[in-house]
C-alpha cells in the first residue's frame, strides 16, 4: 500500500482569489514546488481534491477547468513533480451530491483507485471542510493552513504549505 498527500487547491497550491479558472489569474504560492518535491522524495503520492462549485454556478465550464488543470499539471511536470490525479466536485452545495467536501468521497475514490493507506496519509487544506473530509476518510494527519481556526478537527495548524515539512516525514 502507498501513502498519499491530499491537497486542497485554492488557498493551498494557489492564492484563493475566488472561483479562479483563468491561467492568467492562477498564482502558485512560491513554496509549493519545493514542498511537493520534498513529499515526492518521501515516497508520497500527491493528489488534489477540490470543490469547484463555480461549474454548477455557471461561472466557468468544465472545459475551462480542464484547461487550467493541464496548465497546472504541466507547471508541476516541469519541476519534476507528478500529481497522480486531480479529483474535483463540480456541484453546488444545494445539490447535496456525494462528492463535495466535507464528504470524503474524492479521498476514498483515490484510496481504492491507488491502493492508499489512509493512516499513513495526510490531508492539507485551508478550510474546516477540508479537515472534515480528511477526518471522514479516516485520515489522522489533518493539517490546516490557517492559524485563525482554533477549534478545528485539524491535528496541526500552520502558516504555509512549507511549514508542513516539519510535520510530515
Ligand atoms: Mg481552499
Ligand atoms: Zn459533487
């Protein structure tokens, strides 16, 4: 079985400026590449699990999302970083779908598709719904990049993605 790092996208990999879908508006956090390289060296598979209700809301299309994903994956590839898969929920909250975080489906799908040991895996997000999704998927190492959320189910609160290196080894 393999171990994995599950990453939320907006607010973790890139600046969350709200329903980002254009390449020009997509701003990687500067510490993302070095941090993900570190995870990869520690033999973690890397996944992105992202709620994208902007699709259901009609702010952008599935095709826009795919186009941005191709750009993101290519930027990572140039740095030698492999993202095993991007899981996403295109629904709005009122659709009450099975995939939108805090539900664990995206993470559980990765678990079965890639034979992941959740006990050795980590969920990193910037919202409580990310932590709850991880918790609901049986992940113990829940890391919240948001120091302002004291009553989180998160095991750790940190300031930035690179701070997680001190925790994950
Ligand atoms: Mg987020
Ligand atoms: Zn969904």
